[in-house]
C-alpha cells in the first residue's frame, strides 16, 4: 500500500544514519539552536508531512497523475524566488515554466483511455 511504501522509504533513509548515533547527544548539546531547529524543521516539513501528503494524494488519485505534479517544483521555485528574494525571472525561465504548466494540465485534463479487450476506447 502507499502507506507501507512511505514507511519503508523513511526507514530505509533513517537506518544508515544510526552509524552517527554514538556521538549524537553530545553534538546536539554543542550545536547552536538555529542549526538544531533547522534540522528538526527539515525532518518534519519536507520529510514527514511531505510523505503523508504524498500517500494521501496517491490514495485519492493514480500515481501517474500525482507524479506529474512533481514537474511543477521548478515553476514554484521561480515563483518563490521572485516573491521572497526579489529575483526577476528571465524570459527563458518564464517560457519553460509555461511549457511545464501546460504539460501538467494536458496530462491531467485529457480524456482517459481504457483497455476494454477490443482496443482502446474513450
């Protein structure tokens, strides 16, 4: 199931880090709070919450539909850099973003084809 897959993925990424466990408490106590907070943030938001949302989306829709939305990451990065960092996107970036958005829309809006034993039907 999607939940099992996400669980195995998280543990497969966590288990190799056990090698660093012996000195972990000492390193955490000496690390600045901002660094520790950043690691906790990265573990919770892009890690745990992202996997939970990914599993939820896959359970509601097909994997291929949900995976097509991953192509929107660069578009969102351009938008975030424009809003938060004040970086003005170049025309090539805007054109590429438009192509990506149109591709994702085309993938998710086109009529679905199914196999009914006599060929593809609409």
